[in-house]
């Protein structure tokens, strides 16, 4: 899931919005929120 900077202005706010997140990757304009390690590993393997 992508969280826009318009909805959350800091990584701390993203963590509050998505307390079950396994990993949050900060990106331009917001952050990518991963609910599982396998989703993150798949994404990380593609970049």
C-alpha cells in the first residue's frame, strides 16, 4: 500500500496509521507499506 505525504507528513504518522506494517519504505511523496516480509522481499528484489 502507498501512503501519500498528503495523508501522513512523517514516517511516524505512517507507523501510527499502519501499526501492523512489517516494513515501511520511505519514498518521494510518501511511503510504501508492506504487510509481510515476503511482499517486501519481492519488491526489494525488483529494484
